[in-house]
């Protein structure tokens, strides 16, 4: 799944967002008692981001939007962790690839 924009919140307040995100599910496996056990997880990347406030930490509530029929549609939402390369530059687009880690329940 892919989309155009994402929004980042901390304490129910928007602190920033990200551009051009893509998510897919990978299912690496491990062996338990000679059985393969698959552990699916989401892999999410984005090509850039912006901040309107300096984040408290690297954990966010995120909303993922895509354009469908000319409208922004919420595609997914949840808690994520992002190690942002620059957390001091505000109100500007920052072009830097992001690895967004899903926090909590894996799918």
C-alpha cells in the first residue's frame, strides 16, 4: 500500500508529518521445535518529512493518507517509532528517507 502524506501526533497534538509513504508486510520465519514459525511485520518507508514542533521523543501516533478519487482517504493509523535525522528544523520540508517502525501489534 502506498500514499501521499502522513500526519504525526504526540499528546494528541500534530507535531509534523511525512511524504510519499509505502508500506508492505514481510514474513520472516524462525524455527521452533523443528517447525517454521512466520512472524509478519509491517515495513514502512517515507521519502521526506516536516516538523511544526520539536518532538518529545521518537514515538508518535500516525495517520496514513492516500488520494482516492481526488480526496485524501485515511488508509491506516497506529503508533510508530521514527528516528528522525533532524528534529530542530521546523516549518520546512526535509528530504530524508525514513524507516518507520510499527509499535505494538504486528500484522
